[in-house]
C-alpha cells in the first residue's frame, strides 16, 4: 500500500495514526460497549500499555505498506481522535479489509458512516480495488447498518471469536461497481 494519506470529509479529518495518539486511545477505547464486538485478538481487560502497543503495531504496518490506519478527528473539535478506521488489501483468505471503532459519545451522529464512505472512496478511486470484504459481529447492529447503507451484500455467516465471546460473524462483499453506481444515483 502507498503511504497513508490525509483524507477529509465535510466534518472529519482522517489522518495517519501517530505515536501521540496512544494516550487518547488508552482513554477512549477500552469501553465494553466499544470492544465487545471486536476481534478477540484485542486483549481484555485492556492493559495499561494496550494503546502504546497498538500504535506501535500501526506504525510498523504503515511503514511496511501493509495497512493504513487513520485517526478520526472532527473538524469542529475535539482536537484529538474520536476513533480509528483501518484499511488493508485483500489477502485472499481472511475476507476482511476494513475495521473501525468510534468513542461512545460520538456514536449515532453519522460520523463513522462518513469516515467509512471516505475510506471506501479511497480504496475504489485511488487504489482502484475491485472490492472490499467487510465483517462484523452479527449483533453489532450499528456496524451492520454501515455495510447495508454502503450497498454491501451479505455473502456468508460464520462463527467468529470476539472480545465478548464466540458468536456469529457476518461477511459482506462491497464491489467497486455497486458502490460507484450507488454514488452516481
């Protein structure tokens, strides 16, 4: 992947995650309502150095060109991040190419949909990817609604390991063709 660019939306700046983000992530992220539906590889209870370890891995993945990690920052404040959105190429196996979380107090305002649309635009317009594989825990209804609103098609239901335990994981396919047709409509 190319270096992670700064992306903008009407209300957000998506900028590459940086080392100074660790303190804010450590404060905003380890909330059960955020992490319970995420992949079980996230340690829980979240350790005191969890965010610093996470940011270090993000910086390494971006330096190697394996993933893009964006801090989601509202243009109207606060000045620090309120969530994260990630993007990575299709590895042909995992059927997952994007992940995100948003601090609880900013949910329900359409901000994650706005960030997801901008990152999808980057994947389809700038990187010219033919599709995105997307996943979410079946009971994570807000994440599911984003996929539905983007025009993704549910293609599989499998068992996933989430922080909150084992349960159904939905697998979605969003094609460049369908997404662009929806944008044009």
